[in-house]
C-alpha cells in the first residue's frame, strides 16, 4: 500500500469515527426479536350468577359479556409469524439505513477531496514546461 498523505490519513480517521458512531446508533436502535408465546385459550368467565364478595350485582345474567368478548382477543392478536415478518422488515430497514448513512458521506468526502485536488493540480504551473 502506498504511503498515505495527510489528507488521506485525516479522511481515514474521520471515516472510522463516523462508522463507529453510526454503528453504535444503529445497534442501539435495532428492533427486538419477538418472543414466541403460545396462548392455548383464555379462561371462561364463571357461568353462575352467585353473589361473591368484591363483585358488582347486576340484573343481567352474565354482565361481563356486555363489555368483553374473549373471541375478539384471539382474532385480533397477530400471529408469531406476522410478528417475525414485521421484525425482519424493521431489521432490513435498519440495515439499509445504516449502509446509506454510514457510507454515503464517506464516499462523498473522498470524491470531493479527490476532485478538489485534481482541480488544484490543474492550476499549478508545471516547472518542466516553459511558456512561449
């Protein structure tokens, strides 16, 4: 590897610091993998209308059916596969965001620096050639 000049060393140092910062921010923001929880069934509500301590008396035979229905809980809850799909989608988005945020400024700075150096070399006079 050819010896790096001061500007290339500065670019390498700043690029390394930039990658470390973006990587740490990305790792902290990664989504958590969902846990696989199996709910076999929800317990049924008591069927008798006995007056128990701590319960509210009602004229209805089963007052809890008016406000809750065990069936909607099972139908609306996402499956583990749906949660995994969502997790993988968020993970893919995080990786793509990391790649874009990490490498776009680095390569932009590299190409900008090389472009500026190329233009500056064009304005320098070449000592070996003489003007007529």
